[in-house]
C-alpha cells in the first residue's frame, strides 16, 4: 500500500481522549470513519479523488 506524504497526521483532544487525524485537501470537511479493526489507511483508494473536492479527516 502506497502512503501519500501530502497527508498531515496530527492528534486532537476531544471529550477527554486523544484522537489521531489524517488530513488532506481543502474545502468542506468530510469525515471518513473506519470500523473496527481497520485503520485510517483503509480509505487509501478514496483519498486522492475526495481530497480534490473537500477537506478530509480520516479517523
């Protein structure tokens, strides 16, 4: 699986926990939320297309 270096990784503190965010793109915010036991990278095939139209947060 190829990881794109344009993806920004950061953590946000919300509701008493730290959450990892993988972010890419600009525009309206779109949340991509994976199920258990997947990781944010399960969205790798959708990232490039969606990021050209919106700001993505992968949780």
